[in-house]
C-alpha cells in the first residue's frame, strides 16, 4: 500500500491501515513530513471542535452529507481519545475549539510520526511522486528515486493553500491523470480585499457576533453572523473566513456595526434617543451603542454629520444616512486573498465519483482519497482537521475491507 502526502490525513490513514503482513509506504516531497500541519491554529493546532458529531455536517456547506459516514465512523471524541490515550492531553475552549494542552502543533505531528514508526510505516521524505500508472495488479508509482508497486494507493496531498509548505495541488494532477474528475479550485477561508476600503486606518478593530449580508448583482445571496476583523486591506475574522467560501469577486458585503440589531430596530432606537436628548451631540448619542470610538467618528464623517452637531439639529436625512452606514455599510469585494493566505481550498477531487463509506474511487479500483485533496472545505474552528483525520481513517478501513473481500 502506498500513500502520497504526509499531512494529517496521510499519517492517520497509515496508522490505521497498518497491520501484520502489510507494507505501507508514505511518499513526501518535502524534506520533513507534515509541514502544513505545523501551521494549524497559528501553530497551536486547533485539532477539532467540541459538541455532538452529528452537528458537524452543517459546517461543510453542501458537502457535509458526503462526509457524514466518515465523521460518524471516527468522531471528534474518538480523535480526542486517540491523542489523550498516547499522553497528549486536550483542552476545550469556551468557544468549542479543541487544542492540545501544550498548544503545540509540533507535539501533534511528533505523536503521529512516532505512531507510524511504532506500527512499521515507512516514510520516504524528499521523494516527490512524478507519475502513477494503473495496471492489472495495482499501481506503479514513479518518483525521482525509482518506482514502487502497490495494490492500493491513497492520495492525501492536501489542497493548494499555503504553497510554501509544499501544498501546491499535486494531488489534483495525479488524480486527473488516472481519470478521476477534479472540480475547479479556488482559495477558501480567505480574507476579503475591498476596494475602496475606507477603514484602513482602523485595522485591528474587531466586531463580535455581528451581522453581515452578501449581495450579488443586486440580489442578496447570503445572510451571516460571526466575528469580523478590519485589516489594512479589507475584512477578515472567523465570520468572514467561513462565509468567503461562497463569496466571489464583485460581490458586495453589507456589514452591521451594531451587533445583531436590525436596521428598523436601530433606526427607531436612534430616533428615540435623539428626541430625548436634544442637547447632546450626535457623537455622544452614537457612543451609547457598542461602536468603537474611532469608528464612531469615521461613521459620522462618512454620513456627512459634524461631530459637534446636536440632537436638535439631527435631520431625518442625516439620520437615515447614519442608520444605513451603521447597519448596512457596503464593502465592494475586489477579490479574495490568494492561496498564499487562504486557510483552505475550495474544489478538488469530485465527490460524485468517490464512495463516501470507503473513500475509494468509483472509477479506479484500489484508488483512495482523504483530506483536503477532496472537494471538501469546512468552517474555521477545527472542522477541516477533523475531516482530514476522519477521511484518513475511513480510507484505511476501506482498504481493510477491500483486502478481506473474496478474490482479493
């Protein structure tokens, strides 16, 4: 058995496929395994999320249904036990994110590599695969150092994000060469570059649990709630990153700065406060809402309202402009961050031709896939790593079943 790629999906697949009489070889083009895993969770490795595994499927968009068998076959609780049973304790934050107690991605990777070694898995680093041929007895894998024959082959090369780690989309090319359909790829979980962006001077300001909508060609195509962050170039934060999978260049994001308050609710409340405090400056009235002071001044400026303007001078036209800017401020999306900054890849090996119960190709017997090379991308918060581990385990179980089948 051969596995191409030593990310979490590849290592986990090897660990669970290993057994007496099975030779497992992992091919890795980098000098060391798991380089991209070291970046997970900003180096702290947000390994999964808490909660019932049945609720996970909603965090992968329209592809959650495909993942359900793999997630149910190897849950978040099973994953946590895997590491804790081997001495790496896990902690769960209030937001549900699960991290190793040491807050170290390197510790997660080290444990996976040690477990591979304990089970006799051979890891060949610095050996990029240059070609694959399918024959009657299995596969011939060609690398820069020679050829290797395997009855079963698993492609776990990841996506195309963070290419400096070696994640350059190699698996798509290898899959396509074997006749496996691959959908168009694009960055996912990426920040938005906004033009014009009028808040560059406010970079670093964040908004918790705020509402925003996405518009395309004058029609609303998305309604979201999440944490948002101003960058020097546009919008980021968990809420924006999760929504970015369905955002396209040219879309318009309308963001509320008043939390979950609806436009009508905010408009009525603002009018009431202005009427009751005619001697106050409008800036003082606005300060009663959860809007940072620097943003407060900027919104007044953009609404054409002088800071010293009193409530008694606050016209209906001014109020309407301020209400719009506070609850539906428009951010035109020039483009999404590229693969160098995107946390995941949208698109990949088409799911229609992969068996969700085994991760085996429906077109090429003995060919399996796991991890981000598949057309799967989940929300931030540990969902993508859980998918990698679960599909890696699923592929290992699928290979085991295939080996046990009559005539194999």
